[in-house]
C-alpha cells in the first residue's frame, strides 16, 4: 500500500469481462468478444478516482493472464491495487455479457475463483485502519462461507473500528441459487449494521417485501448516530434517510441509457465522493445521479475518466443495476 493512504478501500471480487461489441444480438450469436474487467466494488473505486479521490481495491485474483489484466486495468485507472492478493492455485473469476431485449444479462464463471477464497484474515491488514471509508457489497457474502465471514467481521463485528462502513446491498439472486433462503436474512443483518447503506427499492421488495422507500427505511433504520440509508428507485429518484429523522429526496435526471451495468456502483461512488468532501445528503444524491448517468451512457462497467456528465434524453435513471 502506498504511503498516501486511500480515502476509500473497496473490498470484493473483480473479474475479467467478455462482452460483444454488437449489442443488437445475443451472446450465442456473436463471433467476436472484447475483454475488459468489472466488479461492483472496483467499479466504485474507479469512479471515485475519476472524481478526484484516492481509492484502493482489495481482493484476490488468480496468477493467470486474466488476473494480471485485472490488476493492470485498475492500476491504469489510478486505483491502488498494492494490497491485492494473487492466488497461485485458483483462477480469476469471469463473466460474459449477454445482450437482450430486456437489457444485458450476465453469465458468471466464478465458483472456486481466487476471490471466493477471501477470508476474515484480510480484516487484519493495517492499511484498512488508515482509510476513511471501507466499501463492501452484498455480492461478497454470496461467494463462499469464508467470504461471508470476512464481510461479517468487517461490517457487523467492526474488526476495523475507525473507518465508516459503506454497504451496497447488491442482491444477485443467481449467486444465492444454492441457498436462496439465506439471502434475505444475511443481507438484512449486514444492512442494519453498516453506517451507510445503498439499496434499490426493487431489490428490497424482492428480498424483504417492502414496497416503498419509506417501508425500507422502517425496516433498516437508520438506528444509530451518523447512520444513513439511501434508497434508489430507478427512473424516479433516490431518498436519503438520516438517523436524526431527516429525509431528502432528489429526482433522477433524464438520461440516455446505453447499458445499465455499473450504474448502481457509479451512484454509490458519487454519493461517497460528496461525503468525503463534507457535503450533505442532497449533494450526495445529486452527484450520485450524475455519475450514474455517465455510467448509463456507456457499455463499460466502470465510468470512463472523461465521462462525468449525463446525456439528456427522455429516460430517467438512478443507477438501478450493477453486475459484479
């Protein structure tokens, strides 16, 4: 880790991504694919760097060409990867994008990946204590029992007492397929324990049966000093609920949508950037919308460094989807 410690350390799996250049046809009919990288937490790190903040990514990749591509790509974007681990026995995770009429689907190949071997020992790394924020998501506890133990240790048990804990629920049903009934209680416990929580109104309804943003707030809190809950309602807007009873809503801007993948991560990065700058929840929601709009306007998972403003159109969005 560099001496100039990161403002935010993002912890999770980053994968190699294979995607068709032609988004008009499904994956099965493609002949050419492009290679990139993507992962919910590293997407947040990339966007934070693009917004002028120092961010690090902590995770594991295989000792293989795809793992080297992940580390090189993140480093090229300015993300500190010096604490990332390389696994000599397990492969780097991989996913394919599959265009379709209802949006882009994904096919994961991450079972037994290097990242799935992450464990609670990662919480002992000293550089975590120097961060202002640790950012995690609900994807990581779905990868393996050891990954779930790591997230629990950081979020619930507060193994690193200094930084603010940011948690994006990021419910991925396909990752919980072997234990579908565990997702709701596991993600609920983590969301209730974090300092800053991001959740989509639709995913909250799927998980916990809450139909409105207010119902999500009633279920999750916030219940402690300084806690904040952000409920995103794609195409409508986002609401921040503070522990002091404050409630701030900012509507989503009109945005041209090329692909939704990564928009939720971009929104979280925008909100976190405003937080790091000492700005309030309204500014956080507005910046979150703007960065999400930049992500929606590109097929890339991580927001390109040169793309920081929304493209006007007749679609609204708040960053409602994030694969990784």
